[in-house]
C-alpha cells in the first residue's frame, strides 16, 4: 500500500503539473473541440505514476477510455 506522504507527494506533482498546463492556452490549440486528453507521467525514488485527464462532449468517450484502461490494468496485473 502506498504511504500517506508518498500519496500526498504524487498528488502535489500532478496538481502542479496540471496548473502549469492550464496557464498556457497553446497546450490546447491543436486539440479537437469535442474530445481531448492529457497524459502526465512522473516518478520518484519509490515508484512511477501516470495520470490521464480526458474531456469529451460525449460522456461515452470517457467511459470507454476508462473501461479500456481497466481492462489493460487487469490483464497486466494477472500476467505478473
């Protein structure tokens, strides 16, 4: 299980990264109007994390993406 301070650090890194992204409108210029995503990956001395932020005018897009990642995670966890 992830330690409390490690979880806090991960959330701080993610939050600070997303704030930086939000301050620059150029990060969103080439994205389609109806669907876009942002992926951030980070690490420290104990492990690695990734965050995927997705927006869509069609909620099914987001649900399908979450389902895809859940299936990928389940498959990869079982194979180890």
